C-alpha cells in the first residue's frame, strides 16, 4: 500500500465519507492484487476456467477502483488526487 494513501487515511479531521472512500479504495486495491495471485495458482493447479474467473474479477476490481478514484477526485480535487495517484502507481 502506498504511503500517500496511508497518510490520507490517517489524517485527522477527515469526514466519514472521505474515510469510506479511502477504505473502499484500499480494500479494492488489495483484492485486485490477490486476484492476480489466485489466477496464477489456479493455472498452476490445472484449473484454467477458475483462472479466467479470477482474471474477470480482477478486471471488475479495476473498474471499481477507477470509479472510486473518480469519487475521490470530486471530493478532494485534482491536486490531492494527483498526489494520491503518484503513490499508488
């Protein structure tokens, strides 16, 4: 997890909506990373159909992450979002 995202989450005085956006983003990023591992392991175990399922789920997580980033952009503004993006990528 990036230090920028962690710093934002730990800042005092954040309203509940912003905390929820950041929490949801963190969970989606972690889940997307796990899906990649699950996909690899399913291939290794000889289950290509399950590997494909995890690949589709990972793509869905990417869409959710983009949606959450758009929500953060509307809440934080472009400057703060650029700082957050630089820490995630």
